[in-house]
C-alpha cells in the first residue's frame, strides 16, 4: 500500500497516511488533530485489483486518469493531475490507472486511447474527457462533479 508522509500543523509530527485514505480527513497519530492534506495529497494509484471496489465504496466523487507512461500527452498532463489532487483533496478523489499494467480495467471501461479521464459519482460514470484537456476545462469538470459550479 502506498503512503503519503504528511506533517501535522499542530504538533509537527510526521504521519504516514495511506494514499487511499488521504481524502477521509486523517488525524495526527500524536495529537489527534485533523491533518490538512492540501500540501501533501497525491493521486491515488489504482489497478485491476482495486479499481471497482474503490469506485463503489468512495463517498466522494472520483476522477480517474487512465494513462500510459509511454504517452507524451499523458506525461504532460501528469503535473496538472498532481496539482488537482492537492487542490481538491476532501472534495474529489483524483486517481490514476496505468493502462499498460492494468489493461483489464481499461478494457472494461472501453478505453481505446490515453489520456482518458473518467468522472464517477456513486460508482457510475457521469462524464469523460478523451485527450489532454486544458486546466480550465478540467477544473470546470471537477467543480461540476462536486456540484460547486
């Protein structure tokens, strides 16, 4: 399981937060203060083994970036995806799935080209973008997903 190291703003203790739980309002292990994850959040790495379970159990909307490490537009989009994970932590889960390693999940959603971004609410697809979108379009889609347009 991947983890994020986040420093508590209250007591300064470094905490190891499971990547898949960073959006749930984690608390410091020492002082029990709520951790502000806006500086530390990263996209959740998903795969064939956990994608469907994660999507169906998430209380928050989820955006999944289906990408390939060999894809130029995917590599150009990656820093924006990282930034959005920090910006929208606690509102939307930003996730990534490597289609080169997890082809079964990509196939089950009909992914033919990368990057493809799928937007889920309640485990169901509500929107998608094929190709590398502009930052403003992506922010607009994420805000629509949260209902904060």
